[in-house]
C-alpha cells in the first residue's frame, strides 16, 4: 500500500508551510509507489527526475512556452529544494513535459557541479554546498567589494538546507586518475545515472536502496565524512565577522523544522548515515550558547537532535569523546546554558511542571550525549564486573500484581538505551574528562517537583519525561527525594498486603518491620530475627523499620532505630570480633579474609546498610570506596588499592615504575604472603606453582593486577558475597543502582563530609528555656565556629553519633539544644538518637568551651546517651 503518511508530510511541508523539501525525500517517496500503480517504480522515478531537470536546467529550447520549464522566459528560477517539491507536484497532476532540445539530448554525461572551481561571481548561484576553498573564495570576493551580503545569502541558503549541509565540508577522497575531479553528485544525479542502467540492474539497485534495509553491516559508526578541521577553520572566519551571526541564527531556525520531520517520519538517518553530518557541522559553532541562539534556534535544534535514533546518538557521543576535553566541555556548557536560561526565564509550579517544558527536556537529552562522551573520553574500566545473580522471573501472578502492582515496577532498575548502545556505564568510569558534579544543573534542581517526576519515572515513562531518566543532571539531594518516594511507596504497598493477609487469615495486621531486641544480645537477636524474615518473607524488609528494646518503653519515631543501628555497628566493627580489620593510617575498615565468623554475620551487616538507606538513616561506617564500587557491580582493581591499602598500592606503583632489572633487583615471584587473624603468615600462589615464576619487567603489570585481584576480590569473596546478598535483599528492586554512583551511595549511607555549621546554626531548635538570643547560646555558637575541622567532627560525633552531615548538609540535621540546669561543673551530655545536646547554663564562655571540649574529646562511654 502506498505510504500516504510520508506523501502527506512531503506535500504538506512543501506546499502549505513553504518549507524546503529535500531531494532525498522525493526519491524516498518514489520508492513507495507500488507496481500496481499507473506506472512502475522505475518509470515514476524517471518522470520525477525529468520534472526536476526541467525545472532546474530547462529543456534547452530558447522559445519554450511551458510555464513549468526553466527555459521559458517567464519562468521564475527555483532553488533545488523548491524544484524538488514542485517536481513532485507536477508528477501528481501529470503536467506537461518538454521534449529535450537537441543540445540537451546530446549530453549523456551527468551535470558536473563546479562549485570548487569557479562559482558564478556576484550571486554565487551555482554554489550548492560549501567547502573550505569555496568559503575562502567568497570571503575574498566580499572583502574586495566591502559588502558581505553575498556571504550572508549563501550562509542562509546552505545552512538552512539539510541536503546542502550533508554534502558540505566533505573529506578529500583519493582520485585514482590523479585529477581534481568534480564534487560528489547530488541525489538526483545519482538516480538519473541509475535510471539509465539496464532494467535488470535497476531492479536490483532499487531493492538495495530501500530505507527499511537498514545500514550496511560493514559501516563503521565512528567514521564520518566531515572534515572537522575545515569546519572549525570556516567557523573561525565566520565568527570573526559581525555581519554573519544573524545569517547563521536565521538559517538554523529554518533548518530545524525540516530535520524534525525528516527524522520522525522519513527515517532519513537509516537511509543515509551521513545525515549526522548536519549535527556535527552545526554543533561546531562555538557561539551556540550566546543569547542570539538561546531564544529559538538552539531550542529547535535540540528538539531535532532528540529525534535521532539511539544508534546515531551513540555514534555522536563516540565522536565527541574522540575530540577531547575542550570540545566536550563546550558541548556541556552549551546545553547547560540553554537549560539554565530557560528555567530562570520561566516560572514553574505543581501545575506548570518543568517536565512539560520541551526546551528543557530536549536540552537535557542532548546533554546526556555529552555526558557519555565525557565518560568514553576519560579513563575507563568496562571489564572486571562482579557476577550478577539474576532471579528467575516467574510467570505466575503475585499478590502485588493482582492488586494492581505492575511487573515493570517490581523489576526495579532500568537500563538507559544510550548506555546499552554504548556498552558503558557511569560506574565504569575511573576518571572522566569533566567531573560528574559539573553536569548537575542547580537551577533545574530547584524547580523540579520530585513527587510528580517520580510518578512519571515509574508509571508514565513512555508518555511523560522524567529527569530521573537523566540522573546525571540531578544532585544527590534531589535524587534522594526520588529514592525516598520509592521507598515510602514500597512500604505502603507492603502495608496494604499485610492488611489483606490479615483479613483473609483473621490475624492481627503488623504493617511494620518490627524488631524486638535485648541490649545485651543485640547482635544475636537482630541476626536471628532478620535471618528468619529474609528466608520466610523477604518482602517484610520493605516495611518501615520499628525497633523496640526489651524492657524499655521508648516509642520508635526514628530515634530508637538510629540507636539500634549505632549499637549494631559498634559491636560488629569491634576489632575483638575480627570480622573487619582496621587500618590506623586510613581510619578505614576492610573485610578480614581469615575471619572465623559465619556468613550470616556479614549478611547482617549488608542488611543493616540496606535498611539504613531504606529508612533514611545515616550510619557511622568507614569503608573504602571500593566497597561501594563492588556493591554497584565492579570488581576491585589495582587503582582501588590507593585508598583501601595505600601502603601496598605505593609498593606496587614503585614496582611498575622501576627502571632497573626487576627480576634480579626485586627477586619477586608469583607467590605472595599475608597474615591471618592470629598474625601467622599465609602463602598464596597467584599462578600455579607461583613460587617458581619470577616477576620480570615484561610480566610485572600482570603480577600487579593479579595481586590486587586477590586482595580485593578473591581473598574476601566469601565474606563480601554474603555482605552484598544482605544489601541486595533490601535494595534489589529500588532504583538505587540506576540513579546513584558509588560515591553517592556512600553519601546516602554515611552522610556528607562537607560541614556547614552556619546552616546548622540557622536550623537548630532550642528547648528548656533557651532561645537563639540567650547569652549561653551566643557563646556556644562562637565557640563552635572557632573550632578546627577535627574538633567540629568530634562535636558532631558526640551529638549525632556520626561525624558527617546528612544528605543535603547540616541544615537538614534539626539539632536541639536543651537547658540542663544552671551553672555546674558537669559536662554537657547528648541524646544521639534525637540529635539533642543537653547544655548546662555555664557562667562564662571560657568555662563553656573547656567543659564542651572535654565532653567531645572523652565522650566515648559516658557522655552519649
């Protein structure tokens, strides 16, 4: 059946909106004409081409009276795009065709465009595309005349035409004859040549040209036909002239509507991968971020760019990654400028969402291309991935689904299509060209409504845009809000199910994950209870945590849970237990490879970390970053030793840099040693019979990699596997892995290292007779602000149970300072589970400082309640 939609788009564009139509569109439409129509496909194509030639070159008869022939004296000249549209119209109405004049008949060779050789002076009407030489010639002509109107006309004509830009600034191709042959023929020239072939060849070539055949399998996605150096030199010339900026802006405004239609309805990229040349050329304009472009031109261009298929966006990302840091930074800043300009120029609220602003959405999606180019251009490690254990998906409907829960929702993390196409993830990045933090847009984070955005992310992902699909642009605070909504909805879902079960079974509903523990046996009680829940009904772990200490009457409104986490971690990380080893230099813990504890203990630690994220609690945990990278699916490598085992890292680094005879001077083999829990040496062969294999200059990199793999992966495989299992029991269905990078996961669990005590002072509340105007309070804050970094961290540890700020900074802490009697020699005390400081009303500022310093310095064991 004839493709009426495509025909409608082409005709509607050309005749109603007066938009230029590409020659490629004409031939694509020709290929859609069926054999059963009034003429076969080849004949239709040939007729349209004849109409096109008649409109552009004429029949050659100086006395021609056909109003649709260029040889007619009354004929108004048309450019190629208008002629292509008119040819299609004449074909539809079966208009008159002139018989070629003898002078035309005798010409069997296709028209040669001599743009590079001698463009017609004055109007340059025979310039159908641009090269660097052509631009230089036109510039020289304009400089001689002192008038740049000709250059502006050419910029307007070429830069507003998709066909012209595709053919412009091509790389030089070797000519076997050694001559400077003619430029590449236009699409119409190619089809004219094709139509002159024998019928049997025509059939084969026509079939091969159909757009739905896709790209050639041998096509290299990283290869482009654009001479980037020439494009940049031309832009240098253009942008040095004040007269041409407006022409470039206006041309881009006229170009982009055609591109949107071409990409959305005609699949032009699939038929001609060189269509990407347009985006490459336009984006080389280093002035795109200027105000002239931000109003209309750049927003329209970004919308057109979003119509590119994922394969084209991936190709563009790879190209940018090869161009280096300055280019990627310029792309990033251009799209960021457009987002910021649009956001600050508009007002958004719960009714008028920023998610509905197509300019912001399009610029964000374009920024994603630069984001992945930034990853590809930096240091990468796409290998060394942890083995993922996928749970088989059952075809049976669960109670969640019977109650309306979607399977998509249950499956949790998604995979970004561009990420999948490129085969690279943010977690694979060792060192990006540009720090990830620079891709965060603060203005956008201030206006995005995360409750609505989360709904779009989970429910209307296909019809509504969610900024969580581009998490790189969101800061940790905003993403944490999205995670909070996800966690809360899961909690409410479990409550509904519990209520339903209780109705069916006649039992008392328990909508919470309730843990009743004894203080003196907190590890045993928590381990037994959580292990039973994870085996019998893991979904109960998705309920809101509610902790009760046996024999105590405290109601858990967050504080008791926080104290529970603190007590569990204090006992688990106690060096006497031996589950983790502590490094006095780094102040970090690592898994003890020779620990005698069973795997259930490590699973409990993982569960605690997962529950802390799920219940929005900050923990006093000190792991190296490699632990969080492993939780996100990456194995530890040599570079990860720099913060987990710095002394070993330095030794291995010196080995790699050693310029002498490694084998004779170092006398190392593939057999290494380490100590067990009791200090006894343990030998391990990195290779079979490793003690007999010397380390040489040639194999030292392999030795270093295997050594790091043993320390970070193999030696602690049993312990870490159990630890990760516990963590995933709670977080496996959440968008944690999709939204957050390893360093952000650490911030969710442990809080931020950045301390802003000015923000803490503004949000602190007072009780027991104190106010912000009390003299003791003024003295208190003056004292705190005078502390050094280490003393401030000790104060936080004393007051809150951790030396870090929560996600969002100290302003989110909600600390309480309460009066604890009049002047006394007693030290201040604290309730860490409520972030409360009990402060006596000391008689002087000096006494306050002395008592406070003593309390925070020697607090362990008596000052914290």
